[in-house]
C-alpha cells in the first residue's frame, strides 16, 4: 500500500505533474481523520444504552462529516482510487456529488425501500388479525415445548421478513401469552436468536444478507443452500442450552388483549388468503429479480401493492384513518421507522468515505498479504460485531475484497465462502452481547433486559451455538 501514496501524475495522459511529499502527507492525515470520525461514530452507536444518544443522529453526523473532510482533497482521492476521467465530466466536486456519493446512497436506498415494503406488508397482515391464530396455537403449559414452538415459528417468519420486524411482531405475540416476568426475558432471548438465525440464511431475511444480494456477491438459492445446515445446527444447540433454564409450566396470561378497531373482523379465509399471498409474494421476489433484472425492492413494492389492494377490497367499509389500530405494535415499530432509515443512510455514508479515501484498500492488502484465511476474517468480524453494530462492519466486509477479479481467490467470487461467512458470523457475533444488532437493542429495550444478566446467561450459549455452526459450515464447505 505504501506505493499508493508515492507521487503520481495528477491527470492520466497529461504531462507528469507530480504531487509533493507535503501533499501526500496531507492526504494521509486526511485519511486518518476520516477513519477516526468513523470509529468514533461506531463507538457512540454501540454505547447507545449508556449515552442514550440517538444512533441515527450519530450515524448521519459522522457520515456527513467524513465526506466533508474527504472533499478537502477530493480530486487527489479520485486519482488515488482510479477515477482518471473525472476531469472529462467536470470539476472534482461535481463529479464526487454526482458519481461517487450516489453509489452508496443508491445501494442504501434499495435496502431501505425493500424494508419499508416488507414491514408494511407485515403491518397490514397483523392489523387485520392474520396472526391472531398464532396466539391461540402457541398457548401451551409446557415451558420447553413452548420454547421450541416459539423458536421455530420465529425462525420461519424471519426467513421471509427482516429479523427486526419479526422480533417486534413475535415480542408482541409472546407478551400476550406469557405473564411471568422471568419467563418473558428468557423467551425474548429465544426470539432474538431465532430471528437472527432465520434471517441470516435467506437474502430477504436480514438487512445484512439483503445488502450482499443487492451488491451482487450472492444469489438467493446458493446462499440459502450454503447456510441452512450451519444455521439449523446453531439454532438446535442454542435452544437445547436455553431449555435448561426453564422449569415447570408456562405462566399463561388469563386473557388475550385484542382489539381490531372494528366489529367486522376479516373472515378466516380472508386472513388465510392474505397470509398465503404475502408469504408467496415474498418468496417470489428472487424470481422476479432473475426474470426482469429489476432491483429486488421493486418486487417487494409490487407484493405490497397487491396485499394493499386485497386488504382494501376486504375492508372497504372501514375508515382508512383507523387502519393501524394496534397501538402496542405501533409503539414497537418505532425501531423500524424513520430513525432506522436515517441510521442506515448515515452508516452507508460512513463506509463509503472509508472506501473512497483508500483506507479499506489498505486494510485489504494487509489481510491478503499476511492473513489469508476467510475463517479468521469471519471470526474477527463476528467478535467486532459483538461490540459494535454489525451493519457497518458487514458493509466494511463487503467492500474489503473485490468480486470476480482474476487476482482474487475463489472464496471471494460470487457465492464464495467469504460472503456466506460474513453474514453468518456477523449475525451470531452481533448477538453475543445483544448490542451488535438492531434487533438485540429492540429486545433489550422492550423487555428491559440488563446487560449483566444477558452476559451471564446468554453470552456463552450463543458462543457455543456459533462455534458449532462454524464447525458445520467448515465440514459442509
């Protein structure tokens, strides 16, 4: 990487006008400042439980600040990262604004629009009582049987909808069934890990796996086929370990608090039809993408439109202002609203600045030269994700290595081992201390789980499940 900072011509094809050593030193200092801003932002976002500072505000401020610093030497960074034609289009500032930054905003917006569509689909179904039968089906007095039922159902839903939405939904359902405070805490952790694992083995089940698909480094079928066995092994190990914490019977709530906002509930066949179309529509999104070559979020929006039209036909007599009447669910969805959108945009800007200043290229060269082992990469990313939110580090891992370049190893081609490990390790690694995932923050805040209790009781169980999953992954690859 040292030679990347040696003086080089400012414009390709022109007479060699070299940068001075002072200019190179200034660029290096600028890069260090950008890295420091991003690290500061990651630390502040991971300590939100202590500082109580809005993580979206931190991400947006640090993301914008990093690009402001980047612009101080924008033209030099363009040359460093291989944009020799920028002067043919216009000034460096204009080129950065219209051709560089928009790449990261575009990728972020594709993920955000997909999440908005899928979350709205779940809200429509939930507010029309589609999931009411789950409450009756889950009511059982066996605490360990209830654990497996809750876990498998959460796993299945999370494979179709992002895990944060799944956690919010299942926490709402579980809260209406279980009355014991201690049991609620344990089952909340089961919901968290089941949702994380369910979301990590499909490209539509988590923000991180969706990013991999949008970026083009994985395909849905190969991705799911490579992770299904490690994910199921981890789920079984975790559930077996947690079941030892449960004794006796489930303390079931005496009644179900349910208000639909209207006396005219949907008929059972209408609810079933909404559920079938919703699940089938979500599973058809990869096919939609392969056939039309359009971005995945357009398929999600198409499914949303179909569900909304069908819901409107079933409930045309209702007042539209009373559509989302389940206030408890609405309070929980604050984790998935505008703050999440701004947070994701801010993180995308932060990582984009790291890429464009050459910092990630420097790290990538060091790793491929001195530590070429994708399992070590995955383990390191997982451990870091346990301390800092996994979303920025999956983005970092996504931009560390180039795909389909002749000089890269087979682990980094499309559907290579590295991309699957990146998702699996960041998912379970981020759950080691719950602060590494947005779903973990949601569970901790809703259930009032203390960090010390989670560390004593859940940390080592998640760690063992992760190690078993890694072993299965190694044997199957």
